[in-house]
C-alpha cells in the first residue's frame, strides 16, 4: 500500500532550523512531483514547496530563500530544509504526491512544526 510518512517536526525558536523528511513506500518519488503543504490553525492549507521529477523546485513567496526542498531517489525520500524559521511558519506540514498512472493523491499524516518567538 502506498504510504507517506513524515518526520522531523518539533519545537524550535525563531531563527532556528529544522529538516522535515517524507519517506515513501509502494510508490517512487523519482517520477513524481512532491509537494510540502502546511496548514496553521484557523487558516487554509497552502503549498509551501514543490519539487518535480526533473528536479525543478517552486516555493511560496513566504518561504523563498529560507526553505529548500530536495529529493533522495536512492532512499525514496523527500526533505524540506527550513532555515531562519519564523513564528508564522508554525503549522502542520504535510507531504503530498499524485500517482503518475492512476492519478491518485496521497498524503502523509502530517508533522507539527512550532516556532516560538
């Protein structure tokens, strides 16, 4: 069964760093576009970062220059390196992808990131 498992969330002070991981099973990240979404309490979910199968990346304006998304095909894992964190980065972060052939969307369970000031 396809499964995405996030890890690496936690509590960090403003200005600190955190690296999130999303490990996949029964699906290959090599040929998929992978997204990191985030959702803060009372707010809509937003796309924070994206990486395509060719390695192209996209970022929300709010995280550009601070976040970096990357992919390790050998480990079938996607990472989100978050630097110079701000309190407004506090949210649950979700890993997401769409199966190439079936088009089915898959989501991880989410990992909480809390940034204190």
